[in-house]
C-alpha cells in the first residue's frame, strides 16, 4: 500500500477517516541529526500498571501517569525537537505551540505496542517514524467482527490521527524488525486547554 502514497500528505479511502500520512517529512541528513540527539535522551522502560514494556520512552512538556491516571508536568521540550514540532504542526495544520506534549519512544528489535487508543486528555496525535519502518495497524469492532486496516510507516514519515481515526479506531504496532525511534506530538483536548 505504501507504493500508492506519494511524498505529499494524503488520505487513503481504504484507511480510517481522519488519518493522514506523508512520506519524507525529513531528509536523511535531518534524520541523522535527530537520532544523534535522541540517543542522548534519558530513556526509561515503559511502565504500565506494574508491567514493563520492551520499549523505552521519555516525555516532555506533559507526561501521562498511568498509575495515577492523570496528566502531570514533565521537563521542558528540548530545543532540538522544535524543528520537528514545527514540521508536525504544519502537517497537521495547527500552531506549533499547541503541541505541548512530546513522547519519544525507542523500539528495540522485536518491541511492539499493543492495541490501544491514546488517552482522552489528548486531542490530535502526530507521529514521526525514524530509522526503520513499521506496520501501523488499525482495528475497530463492526458487529461481532473486527474491521482492520494497515499501512507501512516508513522512516522519516509522519502520520496524523484525528477524527474517526483517533476516536473510533484502536491502533498498534507489531514487533519491529530493527531499532526504530518515534516522536509523538500531542495537543491537549480543547476543553482541557
């Protein structure tokens, strides 16, 4: 399916409504610079209700505390992420400053993320893939069956979850074939700003 997608942002009729994808948000050189800074971040293993995930994460601006089920203040967004935030905001057609939460995730070989919807305190979700590709899967219940879709998120690409793709569909990433980083920008839901 990724062969059907050009360099420009587009929505695919086969994918959930409100989902938008673009290849080549960054050049290879920009990606290298980002990754060299990302590797220096203070990653910690992802913790979820007493369980530890195979991926490592670090949050900036805000952090969702799964044990307390609340949003808490985190360290300020590092300046090296500002250009990525700017590009993500242009892609999503919102103001960069509205993207107050950043989650950087390191997926080692075999790391995955299970079926979920992002927490309701957040509005739009803008994800940037770096270093290696992954299969980005969607599902929603349709009667007694699951309706499913997927797309390959290529290195240096960006996607947007908004509308139905954000609220009606769950998403997941199966185990990655090789080391991958993602940068996820989120804004707060409008009624929480």
